[in-house]
C-alpha cells in the first residue's frame, strides 16, 4: 500500500518536451512558491536543496535520491560527495543512471559538477550549503525514493522534476555559449545528437533582431 502522500501521484510527467526557456529568476520563484506543511519534522530546507540540486546539476531524480534500478539498489547522494573550492561547491560522482548495466557499480559517473557560491546563481547553491550543515559527513541527503521526490517537486512548483532538468540544461547551454561539446561533457549525455534539440530556438529569441532590423538590407 502506498504512503498517504503518494496516493494519486503519478510517477513521472512522461518527460514532457518543454519548448521554452524559463530564466533562473522564474525558476527561483517556482521552487519557493510554497512549502509542504510538515507536522512532525520540518523538511523544507531539504526540499529546497533537492530542487536546487536538480536544477543546477541537471541530474535525474534517480541519480540524486534513493532508487531501485536495473543494476540494483543505489542510495542517495551523501554529504561527503560535496567539496568546497574557491567560488564553487563541487558535487562529485553523480551516477548516470540512464544506462544498461548489470551491476550498480557499473554505472558511469559525472566526475564533478560546479555549483557556484559567487555570482547571481549562488542563490541556488546557498540552500544546498545550508542543508548540508545539518548533516553528518557521510549522511544521505535524501532518504526517500524517486516517487517522493516527484511528489515534492510537483506540489511546490506545479511541475515535475524533468522540468528542472530541462531548464537546467537550457541554462548551461547558454552558459557554454551554445557549445554542445561542452554541454555534453557537463551533462553526461552519451550522444551529442541527444542535445541538438536544445539548439532549436523559439521566436522569442529573435526579438532583438525583429526590433533592430533594417528593412533596407533585406
């Protein structure tokens, strides 16, 4: 029998293809729109850290929380996977779970993902740092499975975790000046062709050209 908070909650959003780009300020508003009303323990810091990690790292839920996968059971991210560097909090060894493997230890890993502690994006890193301060060195961050993560993100934002992953990928594409090779190295996608769809621009990106166009030159 499912936990009460999972009743009526679908496992995923069928990985909707979001053909738009929501900038960081809008993402921040969405993940802070409301909080789950916990009665016994306050997990709001944990929930916000979860959404910030999903967005900044572009990770899948199964790569962040506990999950039972084809290769076996894997635990959540742990505090000791985070390393402090000047201007960054580095997250090491995120498993790439979208692979066909026989054993859990065969999953490939993203070696390091930079989470900025300086600049405008640091507001997404700060909640992660705050939450890490409440944990022991080897403690798991998210002691629940993917279904609970789906429920948390959907309740707070009205979206599903894949939305945060998609918007995160589109953010990093812009940070890397639309360089798909750099994006592939960051995101851990096996094939670069899987990233080409992110190059499809909507009409909104043409607004500056529309406004400044010289009709005499066309």
